[in-house]
């Protein structure tokens, strides 16, 4: 069974530029999560989708971050414009439903200069 | 809101047993999960508790006390490869929103 796929693996941009990350969850997993993990901290949930509907986006900085999950499968997370403090690893995870067991992708390491 | 507390660092010797504690505050608690993350890697699922008691999976066990809002991860027969960060994470009943703790860094010494 293929795992959660993410791309790109690394991205370096300058502040005020835009960037997009892509995630393809495990086949059949209804729930998809985007997390931001700053070095030395735990993953912080940005947005959670159930199929193609948003379950929670309370910690998503909506003035600059957006995410979509068209057709309830893969998802994109966009930052526009980026700030220095957005430098982090962006993790995508998926689960069958309840979220007690989440499978994480390898993450995208973003560096904003 | 939701919050979890766990020790920032734990050190143990190879072959020993170590316990990593986690206390949580949340409304509508549903369950507690544990994840392992090696440096540069992604979190991987270890164990889950929704009910009080002990869940055993090989060398790893996890315990939950809902009345005390407390859980722990027990690692037995420690190996050098167990050196990693360990996160507790809780889900609530409102859409199973997940909140992670800040993580406990485990150092295993020879």
C-alpha cells in the first residue's frame, strides 16, 4: 500500500513570494490533515478535511494560507505572501476516519529568506 | 481550549524501561495517541487509547486514565534506535480535531 505522498520535499523562497504544497493521501482515507511543524515543536494542525469538506481550520492564518481538497482526494496548501516565520516543515497526514491513527507523509521543508 | 503537557527530555540506558508521561486538558476528550519522530523524519503512529487501561504493542505500551486526564507511553528493552522524539496527541469528539503535545526527546545511552 502506497503511503502519503507530498511534493516538493524542499522549497526555498523569499519573503512575500507565494508557494504551494501538494499532498496525495493513502487511497480510501477520508480524512486529510495539514500540519505545520516548527523545529523543536509538535505538529500544529492547520486544517482538517473530511472528504472534501473542512472539519477544522481554526488555526489556519486565513489572510495568507489557503487549502483545498477538490474531489475529496489530493490536496494543496498555499501560502501567499510568505513571511519569515512560515519557515517550517509542512506535514500532510491522512486517516480512515476518526483520526486516532494518522499516517504522515515525508513533509515539505520550507525556508523563507 | 486543548493543551497537553509532556516532559521535554528523558535519558535512559540501553535495555532499560522508560515511561513518558502526558497530561491533557480538553473538552470532549475522545482518545490519546502516541507518535514517534526521528530527526528529519515524519511522525509514525505507535499506540492509541480511547478507554482506561493499558494497550500493549510489542516493546511499546500505552496507558490512559480518563479520570486523571493522564496517559503514558512505556518503552521496554530500550534500543539505541529508540532515540527520537515522542509526541502525545489527543482527539476531541467535535470532528476528532487533533492536538499534539510539544514532544519528549528521548536519548538512549549505551
